[in-house]
């Protein structure tokens, strides 16, 4: 789920929102919701024992898998913020190019 948000949201959000703070807050709010939903879905599946377990057999969670889950999600979040900044830089360049005025000298 986080990967879907990573691919679809930060770059267009950066293009549309001028304020870096507003972009960070909007992306963080969306990412927090998706991360929480994804984590709850994984924990419920882990506790119920349905399908492939996310963290090893219940109740003995493999700490290595838990830390790996955290690190991967941190990297996904950082990549989203980087795409947001890239989108804002591209948007700023486009806006600057549109507002540039070509002044011809008067003879």
C-alpha cells in the first residue's frame, strides 16, 4: 500500500503545492494513515495465522523481521519526501519560466 502512495502522490503533490511545509504536512498525514492501516492489516493477519506470516510464527515474532519492516518503511517514507522535493523544484522552475518576461529594446 505504501508503494502505491509512493508512486502516485509525492511528485504530483510537489508540483501542485508551492509551500514545502504544506507539502511535507500533506504527505506525512497521508503516509501516516496508510502506514497505520498497512501495519494493522499485517498484525491482524499475523495474529490470526492466515496466509503467509509477516513476522514469523505467532506469538514469537522474529525481531529481525520487525526491524527490517521498520527500516524498509523508513526508506519508502524518505523516498516519498525526496520525490516531493523534486516535484516542488520542477514546479518552481515551470512557474519561473512562465512568469519570465522578454523585454525587447525600444528603438
